[in-house]
């Protein structure tokens, strides 16, 4: 019974981590404009994401524009896009493997080895997905913090950590937890 509860808990963590990975990939709030130097009046908020830039004017009007050319993007952004897309696909596959493993764990008692290999593969896939999410999210967070404290970067170009980074970190944590639960069986 405890094994069943751990499998279902791992499935819930993996499902929420999968949804979070998808949300972090799609959200435009990776980099958010920073307001420093005592600027109290804020008319525009700039969001920069993997796929588009958005400008929010007084919280009323939101204009988003997809990046014009894939070839004009900086190489790290191209790599982050690729890693996050692979992470989304792998999280979906690992979630489906976990569903099949949990479903057939209790139905088939004659081949427990095959089912445990299936659950182990789902756990390893969850762990790999968490690594694929952590690389772009942490790299972006590190570069934002480095640029924020760099006196050579002009104030209008300084950015803060966006909501997508926090969603990515939480998703990676949930995916690690789900992967550890499934690898422990």
C-alpha cells in the first residue's frame, strides 16, 4: 500500500513538473525590466522570453512580438529554446511511462521485472528532464544577476528574474523528486 501511495505521489509530482516545464517554456517572463535609481513612476514593463518580447503599459495594454528571425537570435537563446523543447517532450514521455508503470504494477503480478524496468525508465527520464530544465533556467538566472550587479551595464538594460525562472526551478525540483521516487522502487 505504501508503494502504491509513493507511485501515485511521484505521478502527481511528475505531472505538475511536466505542466510547469511547459509553462516555463511558453511564458515570456524570463527577464523582466528592473526599476532602480529611485524611479517610482513606471509606465512600461518589459518582458523577454524564449519566444517573444512583451511590453505592458500601465498594466492595461500588453503588446507582444515574436522574434523576427531564428538566425538573428543569440546562440545561448537558441540553445535554451532547444533544451526546453526537448525537456517538454521528454517530460510528457516520462509522465506517460510513469502512468503505464503505475497502472500495470498492480494488475500484472507474473512479470514484475518488466514493470519495474518501466518505472525505473520513467524515473531516469524525469531526472534527465529536470537537468534539461535546470540548465537554461539557472544559466539565465545567473546571467541576469551578473549583469544586474555589473556597473558597465547601462541601467535601462538591467533586468530582474522573471516568473518563468521561478516556475522552471520549482518544476525541476518536482521532477527530481518524482524521478527519485521512481528510481527508488
